[in-house]
């Protein structure tokens, strides 16, 4: 039994189907499934015994692209070690973002912020850091700017939320399922002026508060949804679906 990532389905899926080798396809990004020959892709997805999807949005993509495969789709969750992201660390007036994500968009947002952001706030890029360094910076920051673009289930906004940040920006489509209103504020992709204004509005709200708000109930919900226990439950369901 084999599990193929979605980018390999275009190369090996139809071969495995013809050879009658049991296989599954793991779709980690529903916007990558269009890569390849349509005929071969149809054979691959129709021939798969199970199609794992990383998010509700990825499930929607597969169902739309390959009619008749709906019963094969199994939604699975990745797990995040919430203990690595403490929302109750001492917060600073920091706004963080990942410059490798839609660099043109983030540079434009910074351009529109430059003459309006109060001097006691700083924008800090998350770049060149290991996992520990990323967690440490997210735990210090108050606002995270999300520049996700066509992603299966983007991780940085989730890690930022678990670290107690207010998250502003794009969902990348896949993050819609965890975009809880207490923590997340959506911006339509490409509306960089609105993006900058929402950041400034949030800064103003936070500056007027006597303490930084931590939404424990929402954070707890996220940590349970993307937990090791949930991932194990999903993998057991996958094993059963493959008849193992």
C-alpha cells in the first residue's frame, strides 16, 4: 500500500491503478491538484482507495475537480504542539510577519503603514529562525500579519494564534476553518490598503486597553482541533479505510 503526495499522483497514480496496487493520495494543498495531464489525474484519483485531505477547503477542491470521489475523501488534521507556543509570555508592541509569503503584498502593506504606525510599535520579520526562534518571537508579539496564498491549511497563522497574537490578513482559503472571530480578522487577498488600515485599527484598540487580551477558550479550541490525539484518530480512520 502506498500513499502519494498530490504532486506525485500525476506521475504514478495511473500506473498504480493499472497495476492494481492499493494506494491513497494525500492532498496537502487543494490548489496543486491541477498540475499534470487531466486524463492521468482522473485515472489516479478515481483509482485511489482513499484521498486524504488536510483541510475542509482541500476536500472541497478534490470533490469539485474529481466528481464521484466524494466517498473516498478523508479529512485529516496535522498536529501542533501547543506547549511550544505560550500565549501568556510577556508581550511587546511587536507586529510580526513572514516576508517569504507574498513578499510584494507585505512590502506594500509596510509602505502604507510607515507614516502612521505609532513609534512605540515595531514591525519585525520572521526570517532565518529555527522553530524555537519562531516560537519565541511569536510569543512576544501582539499582532501577526498573515499573507497566506492558496494554501491547504496554513500553519503560521495558527501558530501565531496559539501564541496569543491577534491575526490579521489572508486565509489562503485553507485557514477559513480555524478563522475564529475572537482572534482572526480577515482581509480580502490583494486589498493591501485595507490590510494596513486594519492593522492600525487593531493597534489603536490595543493601545486603549489596560491589558492585552488572551482568548483562552478560542486558543483551547484550536489546540484540541490540531492536537496529536486528533491526528492519531484520523490516522486510525485512514488505516480502517484502507482495509488494513
